[in-house]
C-alpha cells in the first residue's frame, strides 16, 4: 500500500497553499494532494454562475507568497482560477496533485500510527487505499454535492427552470427572460447585475435584507505602490494595509455598530435614486458583521436597479405557481427562470467518515485546538478560513503551523501529536465553532461542528491579528499538544523529494 508522510485532501486555494508551505518549510517530508474533482481550484472551478467573483480583495485572498498582480482587486472567478494554475506551475506542484481521487473514509490505526485512507477514482471507479503519517484536510467548509434549497411549497408546479448557483447549467439562456433570484447574500448580489442587462427583468426576492458595502474593484493604493516599488514589496504593503483596514471595520462594527450601520446605509442611499425605500430593502434587523457583508464593487448592483433592469422585493414566499411565485403579501411575481441563491450546506472536514481504531468520530463532541486540530485526534489538522476576513489569511497561518509541527516531531524524534484537554480544561464553557454569526447557513449546521471553549488554546477566534500570535508565534510545547513516540512508530519516508 502506498504511503506518504503527509496527505492533503483538496486542491483548492487551501490545498495549493498547503502544498507550497510543505514544500518550502518541510521539504524532507513526502506529500500528496488528492482532489476529488477533475481539476484544481475548488470553489473557483466549481462555481460557474455569471459574474462569479471574490467578495474579498485579492491582496488578502491571494497567497502571501504569490503576489496578485492583476489590476482588479475584486476579481472574477476565471481570473482567480488562472492565478491558482499559475501558482501550481510556478512552484512545481502539479506532480503532487492527483485528480479524481474522492476520499470517503479515514481511520487512524494506533498499531502503526498511520491514517488509513480509502475512497474511489471518480473517473475509473477503482478503489483508493493509501496511508499517511499526517492528514491535513483542505476540503473547504461546504458540501460539493449540492447547495441548500428550502422546501418551497408548490415547487413542482413551476413550469420554468429552477437553478441553484452551485449547479449552474453551462447553456442556460436567460436572455429576454423574466428571472427571479431568491436570496440576499453575496451570490445573489453578484448574479443580479451580471444577468440583468440581458434579461427582460431580474428581481432579487429576499425575505430580509443584508448589509451591502459599496467600494471600487480597483485598489488605488496598490496601483500607486506598484508604480514606484518592486512588485513583491508593493503587494506586501497593500496586503498589510487591507488586513488592518478590514480588522478596524470589523472591530468598529462590534464596538460601535450604530456608527458603522449609518456609514453603510448612507452609502447605499447615495447609490440609489432619491426616495428609494432603503429602510425596507437594505436595512437588516441585525448589526453589521453579525453576518458577512455583501460587497458591491463599482456600484454594479445599484446601477442595475437605477437603470430599471433589476428590482428588489422584500417579502416571504407563500408558494411557487406555474408562472412564478406568489408572495405572502398577495403579490405575484412572474418568472421564466427562478434562481435559488439560498446558500450552501456546511459540512465538517469534507464529508469524510473519520474513525479511530474503527470507532467512528463524532466531531460535535470534540474540542477544537485553535480552530485547526481536535481533542483526542492524532496527527490531524484541517483548514477553515475566516468568516470576517479573507479565507487565505488563515489558510496560510494553518499550513505554516502544520509545517512547524512536522519539523518539531522530526527534531524531537516523535511520531504522534495529539491535542489533549488539561485537567484545568474539564470545566470549560461550551461555545459553537464560530460564535456570534447569525447567518442561516451557519446556524443550520453549527451543532455538527466541533465546539470551542473559553480559553486558549481551545479557541477559534476568527481574528487574524490575534491569531498571528496564537498560531504563528506560540510555542508548540504548550501543555496541550502531546508529542509522543509509540512502541512501533511508522517509519518516515526515505523519499526526500516526495512522490512524482
């Protein structure tokens, strides 16, 4: 059976970053990246809906080691995918990636201190069996099988097409069609302006509003810095500026929500025609950053509304009909196409069935170690980015931490690392995996995720500046991470350059 020192699951932005950091900081460890789909990119390959783009700036969503050089800081999906392909080529990571390898089970065997991984080839149907001394899950946070769609009454009655953005048909023709986009999150706010100019009319139907943040797609500071500084230095400075700026906005949203709310709503009011009902359609019933803000680059969403090509309706659905949607207010919206931008299905650790010596692991009963590892589970880490900032900021932190752990085990001649509760931790108050966010897609599944405690290191702070210390600079011998050598440790790979 094939064995590697480190097995990475997922070849999206997290897995590609993991490959770079392992290769750069732990070059004596062999590793593979297994990807269940036929291409790299994860989110940026899966989602093909019109206008798909980042909702974070690419100077922080991009890797810290690979400058983003395109003009637009709010980039479209194809540009992001091209950046990921370029990263894989530049750092010779293609030989590490195996596509169409869908992993379904991972069992830790104490007898040989290895993860035994199984699955199947999605292209050939063959079974997959591989072992790894360390398992690093970079499979994202949502199900790739399907998105979330509520059970809408009368759904089967509708005579037109019903589309979820996660399964966008390549040949969908929405030209001159009446389109309803159900939802008010980032996906809906992206799709509406992208299709409005071609459709007969596009309506965003929302049960309740979301905060929208208006801003330019081009970072003028980055543009100026690139004009007189070396590219990498300009990128680092822009990245740090954007990290500080987003952290300031988030913290001000917590400490002075009314002031941030006024700033956001004033910008929306200015972007819309005089007298537009901002209170009904753009004023949420929660504080800023209780849910993620929706970015509106270059006013594109509001321009579509101002031009009469798009409209916003705030109401609840009574039922689908043959020709559209009947609302609880009694109004009927006619439609040829209905797009259900109703969210994702969050899943823990890539929907893989985990076990230890054959006993299934219930992650909801585990405590998270700094949002990366789990109580009582050896040689395992997972990448879960930020809800309130760019995903990649945390992905880079996590991957560098994994490399540090591997190097520490090499230096101490240990083969197993396990987070274990201290005696003083047994009375910890239980908190959800991500605390303080009311988004529906999170609330639906938080009970399935590991819990966090009320003290370091059992925290998932969702705060990059704090975690640079908690993760980036903290010592590994912290009384919680237990490093050990079992009676018959798994031999380290002799392949110093990794598999080809």
